[in-house]
C-alpha cells in the first residue's frame, strides 16, 4: 500500500499506465487514419485496431476493479477517474455497478443474476461464449434502467455521476463520428464494443459449470502470470468473489492461502489458453467443473432484484464505486482487515 502518493496502492501505477496507453493508442490511431491516407492499409491499420481493442478491454477490467476498490485516496479523484475510464471503456463506469456489484455478486448464477450463464443454451459451447454478451445485454440494460430510476430518488449523488458519465461518453463518441466516421468506427466504437463483449463474456469462463452453493468451487481461477499481468489479476476470480473490495494486487496471496488448498483442481487453472481450447474447440463440450455432464435447468425469467434493494442497507455500503457511502470506511476495511488475512 502506498501512503504518500495519491494512489492507495503503488500497483495502480500500472493501472494509470494502461489507461494512458489506451488514449495514446486509440486517439493516435484515429488521428493517423484521418491525416495520413497513405497509411490506410491492412498491414498498418489491422494490427493497430487489434491493439486498441485489447487496450480498451484492459480498461474494462480496470473499470471492474475500480468499482470494487477505488484506486485513489480522495473521493473526488475517484469520481474524475471514472470519467476518464468511461471514455476508455465506451460506457458509463457507474453503469457497471448494478449488473455486476449487485445483481452478479449478490446473486451469482441465481434468477436474480442478470448475467447467469444458464441463459446461454446452445449445444455447441463455443456459441455460448461467443454470443453470451448479446444474450444477456438486453436484461442488463433493463435492470440498469430500473436501478437508475431508483437511484434518482434514493441516491442522487450516484445518479448525477452516472448521468454526467453517460452525457460525456455519448457526446464524445457521437462527435467523433462527425469528425471522421471510418476512424471513429475503427479506433473508438469497434474497440469499445469488443471491450464490452469481452468483459461480459468473462462470466462464462469464470462461472459456467461451477457450484454456486460450494464455499470454494463457485468460480474458476486462472493463475497464469502473463494473463494476470495484463488483466490485473482478473484470473483470481474465486478470491475476488470471496473479498470483492480487496485490491487486485492482494488477490494472488489471498488465493494461495485461502482458496488454493480447498478448491477443486479443475477450477485452479494455470493456462487460460489451454482451458479455452479444451472448453470451446476440442473437445468443446459443456461440462461441470468436475467433468460431469452439464444439465441445463428449465429457462426462467429474471427476478426483479432492484425492487427489493435498499440503499441504506449496510450490506451495500461499499457497492457504489466512487459513490460508496464512505470511501474512508471502505479503504479502512480493505486495507486493515483484509490485508491482515494475507500477510
């Protein structure tokens, strides 16, 4: 933990570097395409767009991290950082809160989880991963609309932050279409769509076929160093669900002490690429974590969790991103109580 800088943890200098890199890569590509027609070739543009897309996806992971554990000491800095991240991710950072912090974390894989993986019901498992984003997004947007309406009445500061982020993102993204339509599609809109598709799709490989009732086997963990360097330890998903507000840099140590000794070995994966090939290419069969056949239960509609939500419930006080009820309180909880468990 960093005590002298603006950041809570020195590890988040990496976060800031990745966010800055996104802006350099994305807007550098936009300007290059616009001003240098001779460079509009596949050999130049295709790699540039791919790197931009991955960079935006990395920022989506940062969005996920920052709504759980804000990176700055000051609340005002975290609120401004959400504006910066919203433009890198392509959507309001605050809007990530209802579908993830509430629906998913509080009700994982149940009928109140708008992103439960059982909504993807193709026989070919590859299609479940490929199309998951498109399957669950309509329900996520419906829940977001209800949540926003409730926050407008019950938690106005959160609503104002969400509204400002949405206005900023839409003004900038639509404005860039008028500046240069092809460049905006290639370097802004396309990468943002990929980032949203990617971050929502992680739900499948992190939870599908797991046991939501088990203390340890509710999530799939990936411990590969390269993956976790570029995606800020997002592979340590079991540890993250155990301690959602724990800073990402602490997750590996927490996993080794509190998850790894007890989790089923099939859920403690080293190489993500190997897992993805086996899960979606060959043999490509949808199975439970222990290798038993995956049996789809009857499809059920979402249950409206927003109607039951109380913003003054102490259980939710850390779940609003930069608009958590007490940033000082969440920092103390994360840094003292949780850190002591992994020392």
